[in-house]
C-alpha cells in the first residue's frame, strides 16, 4: 500500500514539473561587443577546431627534431613560434571582430533586440533609429543550434546566427529553453 502511495506521489510531482515548463521564452538583449567576440571565437573553432592545433604541434615537433639534431637556436625559435601561433590566432580574431563592429554601423546600432521562442516559431525583432527588421520562421528553417556555457547560437545558415545570451532571458529559464531546443531541433542541437 505504501509503495502505491509513493508511486502516486512521484507521478503527481512529475506531472507538476511538466506543467511548469514555459509555453514561450522571451529574450531582450543588445548587440554588444563582448557577446559578439565570444561568438566569433566560438564560430572559428566550432567545426575545424582540430586544425587550429596543427601549426603549433607541427612547429613543436620540428623544434624537437632540431633540438635532437643538436641545433638549439632553430629549436627555440620553432618552439616560440609554436607557443605564439594560438595567441596570434586569438589576437587576429579579436582585431577582426573589433573592426567588423566599427565598420558594420547597422549591426552596432541595433541595441534593442527581442526574441520570442515557442514550439511553433522563432521570432526576432531588431530596432534601431532608422530600421526595424522582423523575422518569423518555423523550426524546420533552423540550420543548427549550439549551446555554450553563456549563450545559445541559433544558426539560420552556415554563416549567420542569432546570439542569445542566457543571462538576457526574460521569460523562462535557460535549462527549459535548452530542453525545448532539444525537443524541437533534435540532432541539430549541439552542446559545447
């Protein structure tokens, strides 16, 4: 008899938790530099991250071979290049991102960005003093969704994505939104 009551209590608790999921999620954010730079870094390493390790490993191996051959000066130079290559890549990425924010006045001026997600549609609205853009589409039009520790990146093509900071979610919780994305996007959702 006690087992039956416990099972009933578990079923009721599970039912209550399902009922508490949001029907829709709202996000209000702005196109800021910090999130944009995180996105650029994420976008660079999302597919071919292993290629970024290739130059430092190659220079490190060449340095080791030079050192074992008795050539210490070239070995140290190659090791310095191996250590500096990742830093150079990140510096280049940061400078390119800053340049893009400065040259793309339309993107930088859109400070009022609103997203609404429900089970049927993805809605986006961006407003600046001279332009208002609206997009409403179904989930079958989404190319891929990535989830990082701080943001969701909803790709509408291979190169274009909506940047959704988790801290800017107004309605609902990031965990619930992740669960909904998993249900709607299926294998298109990747967690990093």
